């Protein structure tokens, strides 16, 4: 499964960005799409997830500001980021996993998000 992420950029604090992640699924069925972020020197951290049933989870740091959603028809997931803060600056990665027709786990390339104060 290949992923193509896009949408990062430079934004002022309080602004918004929307990240996109297009999945080339083919015969694979996606169970979950995750968004992670990583600051240089730090571990990659889970920001938000959306499961196959549409249920979502968010890290406490982004609750109420970020929204994860998807367009099944386009095999695309999104991370809408509002009220951005300088501490949201990081490289953001999408990740998908599933079990049909066999276990898989794939990462997209990172996209840089920079929030200026």
C-alpha cells in the first residue's frame, strides 16, 4: 500500500492547515489511518486516528483543534488542523494498517508543518 501525503506548509499561530493522505489500496482493506508527528530528536507521536467504523481518537494536545476524517470514495484521509500553535511544528506522517487480504502497515512520506509565533 502506497501513501501520498500533502498539505504541509508555513502558517502563523492561530491559523489552519489541512493535510491529505491518499492511499493506493488496491485489494487491501484499510482498518485504521493514523496521523503521527515527529520533532527532530524526539520520538514519533500519535496525533489522531480514524478506524474503519469511523471512530476517532486524538492526542490530548490536539483535542478540540484537530479533526481527522476521510473520503472513502477517494481512499483519502485528512487531518484538519485549526488554532495551530508553534508547538505543533513537526513533520507529520500518515500511516495505515489492515489485515485483509493479509496484514499490512504502510507509512507515507512526511510533510512539514511549521507554525510561526
